C-alpha cells in the first residue's frame, strides 16, 4: 500500500494547476465543485443528494497501550461510483497519537502537519490528483481525495477507502473506550463527510458511523488512600447482539470492597441508548437499555461502564454490542398457479411477510408477454382502505405497482396475501413454466417524511402453462393423470378449477369418461375428436333390466349401440334398505375393459369402464354389465333402482348422444357450483333439468347481489331435460361491468329452486 502525505500533494497540486487544466469526463476540473473547494475553501455543488442507503464509517478497533502503527479504517459504502470523497473527524490526542510529517511551503515558509495515510484495494489503482489529510489542530483530522479523470473513481460497493496511522499512548492505566467521531465543518457543512460522483457535479451525503476504540489496559490499583481498592463492576456477557428496531437491556452491578458510596455511569452512550447514573452505598445497580434504529445497523460498538468511589478510584467494564440488520420483509409471488392456453382471469396471490407496520408497498413485476398478459391487480381483504396504482399498459413485459393508503392505514405485522395478479394465457402459449419475477421491492415503515423507505426481499414465482390432460399439473400426461381421472369419476377425489380445465381434454365443458379416454389417447398417441354439434341423433340407449332379479340374483345393464364405445361411466342410485350390491361383473362385450367401481353403501354405485388397448364395445344390442345383488324385500315390482347418469365415449374421446331411456335423464334438478370461483372475468354455471317425458320445462337462472337485488337474468325460457351450462361475464342486464363482491345465483323451475354463492374479483 502507498502512504500519501497531504503537504507534498498540495505543493504538487498547486504546481500542476498553475500550468494546465485537468478534465473529469466532459467537465473541466477547475470548474468543478472540488476545484472550487481547493481554490476557495467552500464546496458549492450543483446538486446535493441525500443517500440514506450509503454509509461512511470509521471502523471500531481494540488496542493496547503502547501499540504502534495502529490503522483506523474509513469504510465507504457507496451506491454511486465516487470520483472524490472527504472526511473530518476528531479523536483523543492524549490516547491516540497520529503519525505525521511536517512540510514547509517553499514560498511562504508555512508549515503543514500531515497525517500519514494509506490507500486500500479500493483506492490504490486510481490516478489521484489529491489524496491526503492534515491536522489543523491536535485531535482533528481533515482528509480529501479526488481523481484526475472520470475513470479514476471508487466503484460502487463497500469497503475501506483510506487508512490512518496512529500510535497508542503507553501511559494509560485503566481500561477505557474512546470515540473517534465525525464532525461537520461549522462554516461549510458540506465540505466534509461526503462523496461526489465521477463528474464532481453531484455530492452525496451518506449516513455517518463513528468508531469506538477500546484500549485494553490492566486496572491500576496503586492510587487512593492506603488499602483503598477501586470499585468492581460485575462481569457482563460480551458480545451482546441486538437487531435494529428491537431492544436490548441488561442490569449492571457495581460493588466497593470497602462498602463505600459508588457512582455508576456510562460516559459515552450511543444514540437511542440510556443508562441512568446512580449514586449510593455499595452495591449499586442500573439498567442499560438500547433500541438501535435501522440507520445504526449493521455495526459493532463498545459501551464502557464506570464505577467511581469517594476516593476517586474507579473501575470500568466494557461491553461489545453487535447491531444486526433486521431480516428483510418479504414479498412472494405464488409458484403453484397455472392454466391451459387461452385461460383468462387466473388469480395469482402475492404474500407479504412484514415485521412492523407497513404504510405502503412498491414493486416491479416482469413477465413474458408472449406467454401471459397481466389483466389487473385485485386487493386482498387485508388491504381494505388501500389503493393500487400501476402503469399497466404503458409497456409490455413490465409493470410497476404502488400500494398506498390515502387515509393513513397500515398493514399490521404478519404473513398474509395482500394482492392478486389476474393474468390471461395466450392461446398459442406452449405448455411449460414461465417466470413472473418480482423486483425492486420497497416499503414505507413510517408516515414521517424524514424516515427513508426500506428495501424488501422479493421472490418471483413460476407460472405453469398446463397441457390438456395433465390433471396432476406435473408438465407430463401419463398414467397418473388417468388414475386421477378414474378417482374423480368415482367420486374418491375432487378436482379444483385448474385441474378441471386441464382434464377437459375433448373440450365439451364436461369432465367425464370421455376425457379419461382422451387422456389415454394422449398417452398412446391416438387422435382426439371434436365435440359433436348439439341436436344430433342419439347413437346409444342404456337401461337397467330387473326382469331376472330374484332374492339372490343379478341386475343387468343393457345397451343398444350404433357406434363402438371405448369408455362408459354409470351412476346408479338405489335404496339400501331394499338391495345390496356385490362386485360388478364384466360380460362378453366388456371382457377386454378395465372395470372399477365405488359403492358408498348408502344408495350410490358408481362404475367406470375403460381400456388402455384398442378395445371397444361392439355395435349392437345386449348386456354390458352384470351386477350381482341380494334383495332384502323379496319383490321387484317397486324396486327403487335408477340410472342417474350415463356417459359413453367413442374411441376418439367424443361423448356420444344417448337416447332417453330408463334412468338416463336426470331424476332431479341439480345446480352445480360455478367455476372458476372466485373468478375475474368469466365463470361457468352448470345445472341439470329433470324430466322423463322429454318435454321442455320452463326454467330461469338469475344473479342477485347480497341485498337481494337482481343483477342479471342469464336465461328465462323453456329448457329440455338434461345437462346444461351457461357462462356469465360479470355484467348486469345493461351490459355494464359490475363491482367486485359476493353474488348469488338461483335456478328456478316449477316448484324447484336452488341458490348458491359466487365471488367476483377485479
């Protein structure tokens, strides 16, 4: 490392500046604030910028009496490349003795006392036209550094930029701690403890942190009256740790060997610390309390406690306190969301983990606009009273979001969802994962304009574009998806909205055995057909035959097929007080199929037939299943046995129309829960209309708000018996978009009426 002496530098500088003009980038150096400083002694920058995230710190140190070549580092954390920097600080010259050199001006004969300093790895490669410091008076150091050209700068970062050399006095007789403290020039407060950018036109004011120099010296017991012993402070655990924004406290106890009066104090306390001085008969106690602010972290400080007796004998005890930065609050975008290509209104939650009250949030969201589009942002309940502002639509691929309360509300500490991102997936998106990245998160932790914002940790999320048939959402369509579909058809497991979308392989808005055949076709590389046009002729009929039923016999399922069938789904209802089902049996037409069933023993039997080969049920009439039963009544005349639902699919996964037969049409009205729910743009409502005669039934489906006021009539007309669905786009009868909230939808026909809730988010 190179040692630089200010006096020599000044002499050379005067010579250079008298002969030439030095430039920093495009700005003449003799027009820059730094040149004005050295010409006039006053710094007048074009722009002064507060830099709350930057620090200028004198580094703490432990020394012993008589130490030589002690180096005190000045550490700069700068967010902008520094073309120059300056320091002004004071120290105790009776304990620290600066290493100096004396220079005599050859013209005036004036002398300059320069402190010896060293460059560091951050400053030893630049061409400095000025790099040095002097001692105007004992105990005061002023130091300045400025680069010759714009390339001569301290890159943004953190670490020492200069070291000052001291010796330690050898006459210290007791442990002591001294503070090396920054101070402003009373006449020109911006001259020191600042740094400039590479042009010299902008001055930055970092946060300042003083150093504590602990002199580790043995206690002197030679003074005082004969036999008098100095007070003793009980040992204190050291180091202690405290996180900024939290509190540390401990009790300090001092005793006097002679039992005399003691005064216990802490002469030099850091900001936000207290230690009441106490005087009294031995022993005495006082409590140290410290609640460091965010600006005080990270740092390591020394606090010295002193106990003095009536004879002026004293004992000291020093404690090291490590101030830790608090863990950053976290903003996390969920990684478990996705949807199929073309899906709209997928809501992705963003969770906020904060450790103190938060008055506002800000973040950037970056995404791939070729895969997803950001539709809107929806506040979660925790943000009641907050407003969302964004530049959505200004550019593709990035949006900045600002969340703020206009009434001064705050987000209480905790973990909760704060906002939902509503996205739509491009219809041409390729299945896979894409990153929705959160960046540049900041939060407001105080309404006080003097308190800076705080950065928060941001964690982006992976959004999945699902494959049709990928029910398990693991990016592949395989046997697991087929197994899951069978479980869903049998009612063993349910599917969420995202799984239902992916499961609807044949795109007929219903998830059933047709989609199971479709998933098998995807696995085996076979084609999937398009949904048939409504109103086509029936291609099959299915019925239950009880003609052969005796007390211990079978129930037959008969089917007339006009086209081969690759999968079948049957729901049978029965009265468990009349009949008991045993294991269903395949027959010749279904011998090559896999048969799975579920009987809940409460009157519901569900059966599914499918194949991983090319097996089909042949065209024609006859039995497709045999159901062994035991009758409990002995009579079949009024046996309560019905086919509640039948679904047949051909080899291309297309569900074929079935003629009305016993049990095929719904025997009761059913209103299903809408999906998705909650929804952002559109939602689908499915329902069943009963009827055995085949005649149309007058029915209506209407939407109401929570006050019971009608919002929208989705239909009010005659509907034929069977399964139906309708889509609502969140508008009222006038076609206007309505507000977010909870709404009711009611299906009515004749004496039947059923109501369910749904939630609209925007």
